[in-house]
C-alpha cells in the first residue's frame, strides 16, 4: 500500500435492516483526494439471495446514518451538500427522490423514528444569534467576545460549544405538505443551555429520551462527566431523569418491541474517575441487573436489540472484537474482526467489521448462528495493494506480565538479507487497542519496506479494566516495560534489523514516543504526533484538560510529563501537529520543538492547517496523503 492508495479505501458504517429482514442499507464512504473531501453514499444489499451483490442506492455528496421506518416503507437519513451541514431527509424505501425535512443552521447530528412512524425526534445545535453565520452582516472575526465561565467550553472537531447547545426537536410527519420543497416546522422540546443528545422514543412513543447532564429538576449541570438518561413528553414537559446521576451514560438503544438499554460507566466516588471504566449495559426503568461485566466487557460500538428482545453486544477482546448474545452468552462473530456497527431486523443480524484483508465489510446471519461476510469492498484495494498479513506476537514484561501485539512485515518479494528497519508504533487513548486487522498506517509503512511492531501494553483496552487502569498515575512505568518487552522479542525474529529502529505514535502514543526518546538512545529516530508533552499547559488548553490530567497523572504531572525530560533527548525527532487540535493543542508540539531546537537536536515541526486531533482518521484526504509522504521521507532519511 502506498499513500496514493488512500483513494481506494472503502469504509462501511451505520447499517440498518428492513423490518422484515429482506435487505440491509449501509453507508459506503471513500476519500476523494482530487476534490479533497469524502464521498459517502447509501448502499443496499438484498438479504434474501445468498449471492446478491450490493448496489448503490443514492448518489449524492455525503449521505449518512440511514434508518428504516418501523413499517419499512420509508428510509430516513442525513444528507450534506458540498459545504453545508447534514440535514434530515426521507425517501421511499424502494428509492427515488428524497425530501428535505430540516434546514437547521448547524445541521442535524442524530435522529430516531417514533414506533408508529409518524414522528421523528432529532438533535441539532442551536447557534446564539449573531454567531456562526446567523447574521450575514457579521463575519466570524467580527462576532462579539465570548465570556467564558465554565471549564467545558470547546470540543475537538467542533470548536466553541456553550454558544451553540445541542437541543432535541420533534418533527410530525403527518403534517407534511404536498410541496416537496417545503421544509416542515419542528417543535423544540429541550430549550436552554447544555447539550441534549442522542434522542430515542420511550414508553411506546409517549416520551422522547436523550442523554444530558441535568439534575433531577432538569437544570443543566455544567463541567461534569456525569450524564444521564433523561426524557420529556411530546410537548417537551414532565421532565424525568431515569438514571441516578453517578455515571457517564453513552446512549440509549431501543428495540422494536420497546426493550430499551443504556450503557453507563461508573465514575467512582469523585464522579470524575473515568480511567478504564467500561460502560455497563442495563435496561431503562428495569431491574438494576448488569447485562455486561465492568471488568471484562468493553463495548466496541453501540449494542443492538433483536425483534425478540435479545441484546447483542460487540466487545473488544485481545486485539479483536466478538459479537455476543447477552441472553445466551453465545458468540455470533469472533476471530480476526473489528466490529464498528450492528443492526437487526426480523430474524436477521448484520455487522460492519474490518478484517485481516479489508477495512470494513458487511457480515450477515441470524441469532444463534455465525455471521458470515457478504461483501467484498476490499477488491478496490487488493488489486494493486494486496494486504500484508500480520504475525501475532507474545512476550513477557520484566515483572512477568504477558504482553500481546502484532508484527507487519514487508512482502516476501521485498525482503532484504540485511533485515528490514523496524518501526515501533504506539497507539493513542491510552484506553484503546491495536488489532491485527487491516490498518492503513501499518500497511503503508510495511509497503515501504519497514517492519512494524504494534504493541498493546498496559493502559490499553481489550484485556480487562485492570489492564487499562495500570497506568493511572503510573505513566512511563509498566507501559514502557511492556512496549520494550514486545519490541525486544520482535527483534529476535529473523529478517529484522535491530540496528535501525524507530518509534512513532500519536496522542498518548505521541506522549510515549517523546517519553521513550527522553529516557533511551536506542532509537535511530522518532515521530511524535499530536502528543501530550506537558500536563501543566495541557490542563489549561485541552478541551478535556480540566479533568484528564488529574485522573491519569494525578499528583505526578511534572514527573510524568515528557517535556520534563526533554533535555535528555538526542534522537532526531519529527513533530507532527494540527492547528485546530483542541484535544492535544498545538502548543504541546511547539514547546517540544523549541526545546529540541535550543538543544541542537535534529528536529522538524510539521503543522497541518485546519485540522483537528482526528487528522489520521478523518482529516482532509489530501492532508492524510501528504502526511504519509512526510513520514516516509523522515524514515527514509533516518532509517
């Protein structure tokens, strides 16, 4: 795989299944480097024919989030124009022209059908008058100043949030006029400050539930990690909070039979201790029995409820994902997959999952059966850039702890007698995991001749919550030991050159990269990307800084800041950052660059305009390709 092969990637998402199980509709997106944007269309797969091929249902710029109406006659989805925000649309299930249902200033983020299909509830941000283009005479740099009085006032990928809260709206489809170009009116159910998100219908459609940080009276609670399942009636009245105000709720999920579950992560006595806290699934307004285990079960994506009330969950496990029926503990999908979406209709279950050979495909089956792959979107890539198979690695850390990870080698025809230079790649999070499934970062580096070692050290997910909490106030200890152990093991394998080893990582992986080169000179060069380098300034500049540093580094923020040890760095280091990264702000990279320059260390600072923290995953396609080119240039020079 080469940087230019980014255009051949096809990513599937947001599956929805027809209520009678006859077909599935999903989103297929692809990077368009020429126009420097992503193209996304709805596709359909007939599930009644085993040999059916998927076909494109819409041809627009950016279509997403499809959802069948309860009777299957209509399909609602979000559509965005070339430069406009996503708006709610609906069309006949068999296709045809789509009708626009909203014209919100900042677009719709999510929506849900009522059980009878006559109403749709949706979430949309409401801008303060005079901001965000609401007044044509006021340009962005002419807006009034913002008087900030809360810690949570910005979000990465979005910007300022207090002056554009997310509210819940109700749209009555029975009141649609005959004019297709007429946008119907909506009723705002939750006015006021604070974000209300992820609406669903509860209690047979008599109430609209959403996720919010509110007290029992409905007043917004700012600057808290606590969020609850809340609801109002269809007039926006009789507010109710369904959960106890102690946890962080991720969303509510409702089946066609009315079964509703939510995932909530315990935050400890402080209501702020989020580190490696797995969300536990429970039933809304039901017995408090947990459906998943807080220690072992880490949700990979939202669960799905089948027509007969079964709850299916995708759970991370040792670098992969399994789909489990929580009522029977039966595993429906396991082995070399990374599940990112689930859906169900009638007696059919579908999953979107990446594999060793594809970034994402559609898997189909029935409850009680194994799901099988039904699409082959990897064919766009494999014709010219066949996937390189990973090797599973197992090692033992210095204290006897087992360490797991992966090695991706160059193709056999590219093998070198002297051995390949090696790149140790470190994931972000830290509470996430590397899988052995197709990953563009590893494929591009291996395609250029490097052996890529990807470790899942303590601090990450997929190996239990205790594994993830091991780095709480202990960054730079057991995680370093685990990374070192797996790298040392990999370097004993044939075909790897232990004299040419680099290290690369982003976010937490960037932190670990800077930390490692500040404590050892074993690496020939390094790439530290969108890193946390200094907890003191991170706490005042990051959108999550007001709590994240306290929980991960605690009283050891000075000792566990890589910048504290930067004067010991002699390793050539490329620093990559984005201008609009509000998660790990640009100053984190600038401070490291200034220190290395002052000390005469070979270093460069690569800054991407207009990008945020998610550059490598959802940044402008042209920037993603250019980033790869700079990385290959750096490794080409130093390895």
